């Protein structure tokens, strides 16, 4: 099943042109500079932007063609914007009831209480929307979208208007939605952290065009991609919790690269986890080091070396077919005589591994 798009849309001097087939069983992220067309593409999918020649097909349902156009309320789409846009004359529960009454009747009901529990807003149901913080209001907006039981959830930079603390408080809820609900989701974001934590598949845009698409694991670790060249570039991969030592507060993870140690709070066993490593937190050694505080020593092959900022290089690594990206100094590259094809050891502190467990 896929979302097929063939869009050509003119808005003043701006032209959006994109032809895509997107995997709807994965969380799709749209990324690119401001004004590149991400929000316009999202609005076109929802039916809020229209052009006669556009074609949109979702899971074999024709939403738009040159001869017909299904209106927004018949597309089984819910949209979360940058600002919550809650009804101020209704309390939180009645905001959710408004969407619940208008839900897609062809889908199983998603009860208000269940949505409130999932978003951590059960204690807010009787509150006026005026009394909500920015983060609370946005969680209500997300819950409202969920109780509408859409086939496709569109999120247009839902955290961009929030402070950093509020963003960090909401991200776990978004991860929970992604893991627990079988819901197609397209997420627009500028944030490298949000992409690394949430995205399975990434669409990169610029000047109204799609410039690159692919699995998030590949694009985030690509030194020739804008995401890989970001100062906070991260590699991602999956692991399963195998053991937890309460004395050292260390979790053992089984990954495709082997066992890794992660410093964390107590965790349940056999739990899947997405692991992130910042490129600047990976160092490189030519040989296995025995006496070191670094717990994660990963045999890897250098795939490429790309100079970036003054005095720094991006090292694309492959550890048992898992792509990793390291950022080290040009001086280190010279001193170690690093070259593509060399076998090295990628070193990662357990405290540097980032995991959403």
C-alpha cells in the first residue's frame, strides 16, 4: 500500500512539483528549508490546496485526478498544525467530543478516554482551553486528531511553536503514537532530533521539488546529504533490551552490530528500542583498545571521508551492514592515515547512546 502523488501547483511565484510513491506503513517525514513547499504538499494531500492536473491515490483510493476531486471531509485525513487551534468556547473534553462525533464511521472507534490516556491529558479533560500551557494545548490538538479515526494523520511542524522543554515533553507521546497505533503518518519538521527520533522514511525538499527520498537510517548517515552534514547529525538503528544491571544502571542491547551498553533507568527485557548516536560522539581507533572507559567498541569499515567545516571530516562507516556517521578532526584523519576501505574500531561511550525505551 502506498500514497501516490503527482502534484503540480502554482501559488504566485512559487511552484510545487512532486511525484512520489510513499510507503504508508512507515512514519514519513518531510524535511527541507523554510518555503520549500512542505506545508503546501501536506495541504494538497488534505485537499486544502487544489490544482486541476493533480493526482492523489491513497491505498488504492483515488482522492484526486484530472477528472474528479474528493473534498477534504471525504478523505479520512486529520491534520495537526503548528498552533493547536482549539475551540476556546469548549473545554478540553468537548474539543475531543467535537472530533469524535465527526469521526470516520468506517473505522473502529478510538474512545476519548483512550486518546486522553495516550497523550497524558486525562487530568485536563474538564479544563478550559484558556488555562492550558502551549505543550498541553498541542497534546489536546493531537488527541483531537486521533479520535477522528483518520486513515492518514498529517502533522505540520507540531512542535515548532513550543519551547525546548515543552518539545521534549511531547516527543515521547509522538513516539508512543507511532509504536502503538497502526496509523499512516506524515510529519513535517526542521529538527534533526525529531527526524532521528521519529522518522522511518524521509522526503527531502527544496524550492518546491523533491530532491531525495529514502530510509531514515540511510539519509541521516549520508555525508553527502544535508541531514548528514548537519552539526547535530545522528545515526539511528534498532536494538532489543537483553539485560539490565541495577547496580551500574546499564542496559544491554542486542543490535545488528552486536551487543551495546546503554546507561539508562530500569528497563523491561525483550523491548525494541531505537538508538541514536550523534556523529560527534563517535571516535575512531585503528585497533581494539583494552584498557578504556569506552564500553562500545564496534568493528567497522570506512566507506568514505568527506571534509566539511574547517578542520573537520565526516567519516561514513559500515558496521555489519549498519551505517554510522562519525565527525572527527581533519588532524585525526591525517595522524591515523585514514582511507576508504580501512577496517577500524568505532568507539561510543554508553552515556553517549541515546535511546527512547
